[in-house]
């Protein structure tokens, strides 16, 4: 993953996209489920768009393997 050329999303933005709370994302980070990058200036958790897309794809594959309902995900472009 080439993170230098990518735009980053804040924990609040990602929580909104995934429909979870920032606390859930922090817990996933600690457990290694969705590991964040850290902003070198302030230490805040940040996520790349491609990282979130990969996470969505993995969620979809996992649900399909389990035979549960299928999810549709709409990826929107984040404006600066």
C-alpha cells in the first residue's frame, strides 16, 4: 500500500462510513482488525481510502462465506 499518495480519513469520518462509533474503531485498532496510521504531528488515528475499501471487501467476503445477508457499499469521494 502506497500511503504517501493517498488521502487520509479521520476516525470520525471512517466511523460514519462504517456505521460504528469511534470507540469501536479504537477497539478494532487494538485488536488488529482495522489498524490505523498515526498522524506524525498529533498522533491521531487516520485511515486511507484504499484501506477502508479493502476492509469493506473483506467484510463482504466474510459475510458471503457465512451465508449471511449481502451488503452493498457505496464509496464516496472525500473532498479536501
